[in-house]
């Protein structure tokens, strides 16, 4: 693995902070809260690419072990490996998927939104399976309580992240997405 530049580390750290900040917008909906974390995870993938986006999410997960930055101001191993832990681990895969899709070709709104929609799939898959296992639910029940109420919200988050990425990629910020396809 190549070493990271100061700009790359700073970008990853910024998205770690944004994901943490997004966790503080937490509205309980059954067993799983609505937060803005997904928006920032998807945006990290869109703008940073798979490697740096995954790094920012892993840093967020590590930070949450010692600081209350998970949804609703929670922290620790109990959250990371508790009923909603699968959604948190799914963030890493979402960042990788979104980043990989966006890295293939020119930046465009369609590519960003499509990547965001694909990126929520591993969050749902890992999150629902983990929720089912932790709470001893059937997969159908886990999908009904841990996925169905959030689909329309996450579609909106993917669209918002895509719109933000499309705007930010044209600014002279030195983001990895701005270098693609040029």
C-alpha cells in the first residue's frame, strides 16, 4: 500500500468528522435510528474513491469505540457489535462500492446517484442480517423493521449526496473525484 499524502489524510479525516456529525441527527424509527451518516458515507465514496472513503469510515468506527460518535451519541463495543452494528460495518462496504463505481469514468450526476443507490445495498444487507441474528428475528421481520422504513429516505440521501458531489467535484478542492476522467 502506498503512503498517503497530507491532503488525502486530511480529506479522509474531514469525512470521518462529517460521518460523526451526521450521527447526531438521530430520529428513532423502531430498532434502527434515522441518521445522516449514510449521506456522508456515500459522499465520501463519491468524492474520495474507495480506498480513502473506506479509510474514513474505518476511522469513524474506531473513533466510536472511545468517543460517543455513533447514532444518538452512543459509543463502544456494545454498539459496534450490538443489534445495529451490521449497519455500521455496512458503511465500510458502502464506501467501497460507491467509490469503486464512481472511480470508473467521468464524474456525472447519473454516475454519482447510481453509485449511491448501489452503495446502500451492502448497508441494508449486512445491517438486516446482523439485526436478525442479534434480535433472533426472521429475515423478513428484520427487513420490515430495519430496511423498509428507510428506503425512501436513503434514496433521498443518495440523490442529495449525488447533487453535492456533482457540485463539489467542479470546485478547485483537489478532491480525487475531480481528477477522474479528465
